[in-house]
C-alpha cells in the first residue's frame, strides 16, 4: 500500500476527538497526525502539518 492518508481531527469535545482518532487509526492507510479543539487551532495546525484530510465536528469550525 502507498502512503497513509494524514488526517487532522477537529472537535470541541475532547471525548469525541479521542473516539474519532481511535476509530480512524484502526484503519490501515489512515494516520491521525493531530487533533484540534476549534477552527482557530485547526488553522494553525493545518499550516504546520499539512494534512491530507481535515474532519470537523459540529460547531468546531468557528474562527474568531
């Protein structure tokens, strides 16, 4: 198999970030590289880590 898909998980709930990350990491070819608690945090991590995919929980996309 080729390179793993690099994922950034964004959710305001620490519990949901863990559940989503653990679920995704069980799949070969998917690697959760980081988590973020909100849109602002996600933008910072996106610039530094350059994920292939970003998942957003409901309401986590707000950027001030």
